[in-house]
C-alpha cells in the first residue's frame, strides 16, 4: 500500500489530512486485499486532491473500482454543502449520465434458438460505434424537449410506456435541467445521435440470470433464475461530451474569479450558488436528460426486435431500473445530525438509496433501490439493492462497474480482439462489434474482476447482492 495511507477497517483505507497540502477533510477508499495490486498512486492523489475543494463534507470517497480519471478519480464520490460548496465537471465526467438499465423478459435460455440472428437484428436496430448516427431525425424543438423532459419525452413520442418512467432514477428527468446553457455545437452533435449506443465501454448484452442471492429482493424486482435479460450501458453521446468541454472553459476562469485554490486545474469548479455553477448544473441536467431519453429509445428498439423474433408482448419486456453513474445531484443527507442540502458528485459511482427513501419507486420501497453493476465484456454483471448503511456512510452511493486496469491503448497493444472473440465464442458468448480493436480495448483482462468489486461493497453493506447475470451475446461499440 502507498506510504502515508492508514488502514481503518478490513476493507477501508484513509488518506489523512496533510497527505497533500490544503486538504479540508480526510479521504477514504474501499478496497480488498485481492484488489490492492490494482490501486494506482495517481488515483489516490486525485482523491486526496478532491478533499481540498471548498465546502466538501465529511470525506472524499472512492469505491473499489477506483482508477485514474480526469480531475476526480473514476469511482469517486464527494458531497459539497450547497451554500459553501462547489460543482465541478471533473466530478461528473465527459460522458454525462453514462448509465445502465436492466430489462427482464419472459424468455429462458432454451427459447433462444436463433441467438445469433437476434444479436444481428439488435446490432442493426441500435447504431453503434464512434460517430454512430440514428435513423431518427430530431427537430430543434424535439431536441429541446428531450433535454428538458428526458425519458418522458421519449415515452410521449411512442418509445416506451409510462411504467418505464417509474423505474428510472429521477423518473428519467433531472430537476433543474436548463437547455439554454447548452451550446449550439453540443446541440449539433446531439441531433443525429438519439437512440445510439456509441463506443468505448458502452454495450448491449443478452444475459441470463445465473444465481439469486436474495430471493425476496429478486422477487420484488421481478428477476428469476434462468430468465433472459437485456442490459444496456450508454450515455449522453457527443452532446454530453461537448457540454463538459464547453463548461470546463468557463469554470477554469471562475476559479480565478472566485479565488479558489486548487492543486489540479482539472478540478475546475465554481460555487454552486454562482452564475457559472448554476449554468453548468443546468447544462449537465439537460445532458443527463438526453442520456435517459437515449436509453429509452434504445429500449424501444430492443422491444421491437424481441417482439418480432421471439413472439412476446411489448410490455412483457419490463424495465427493472435505470441508474446513472456520471452525474452531480442536489440531494438532502444527514450531516452532523441534521438534514442538509448538498450536491453529491458521483463519477463512476452509482446511487444506492436504501429502503424507505422517498426517491425509491413505491413498489421497491421495502427493499431499496435496485443497483445495477455491469461486468466487463465476457464477465458477470450484478444486480444489488441499496441500503441504509450507504445512506449513512457514502451519501447513498456504491460502485459502478469493474474498473479498468489497462488503458484502451494498452489493451489494444497487448490483446488481440480476434482471440477474445474466439475465446468467448467457445464459452457460448457471441460478440458483435464494428472491428476487432473495439473488442480488444474492452476485453475482460483490461478490467478488475467484477465479482471481487461487488463482493467488497456487499461486505461493507453499502449495497447488497441480489442476483448474478452472465452474458450470452454482447454488442460493443
């Protein structure tokens, strides 16, 4: 372990005040012995840097999928007091509201007689890859509505049903979104990309539920062993990336204007109550809504394929939940014994609200929020549930995925996509991608083991295991 870091629990480590100059609070991260070798010193320093930011509350936090990122480490969580704190694009990321949704079907594995053809049809229906363009031609007015209303816009346009909105984080529409702060360049990038998967670690998977850990929670979520599910992982595409780029320039100037001292310019920020902070929050919310609408349109495309090919009803394909893992949210949390308005940044971290929280859907109130943790291509994904422990210890947050151990460039250099395709094929996992390079950079060996990552959060109690899903067919961008 890195010098100067203290172990404070079996799975918990503390970076004390003074590790880097200017720390306001200690930083903490969660990690098992098995994952210790994956810890990057640069990511640790990034986490300590977050602890220097104005208005930070309690601790800067990082989940077991921690790795180096822009500004904040990926896997980072930080809450800032609304009156004295700041908002930072580096604590959200370039792919605003990159997130995951899980769909259940009435199918079982023996029903997939034409798995390859189904995968081919899904690949044709959902555009993938860098710069992928949709067959949907949005007008300027429709794009505005998409950024304002999120998933509700998509449902009103015929891409889904009202029940889908109930099972989306924030109801699929972030409060405070303001498209007026989204540039024309960002809009021009967003217009042709509605209903597209994108590239990188984004995916669409056909999965089977292999193991149930919590029968009651699984029943509440409508998940059964042997059931075929679909998981979708994507975000706000070029629009979100451009929103981040545009507002970073503004907030870099705001740092000087408000005399904010930072150890890393990638942490550019502004007070939450300042015009620049409010503008970024409004634009980020608009991009988040675009992402929710994007996943909703993709859900419709999936339903359209499966109803035609598998003889099941449109509404038989049910949304369990949709979670965001690159976003900053205005929430109320208990701080020093009183409810306090804070802005929680979750960058490569997922909300994990526990039972009884008003933001959890009514039919999940007794169980807690579903938490969806995707694996890397070819490895297990997991369904968990939120907990009271998360509410008390991590501002209702948990991990978001496996976490990279190889950069995309390193993976493409060290791993042959064709070999990955063949190896997974022998295990019964089909892969569809634009080219072998896309497979190589997202190979399982480029990531931490997803099972160990979720084991850490389960043992900590900040989310609890419900089910394990295995991939049968994977579409990569």
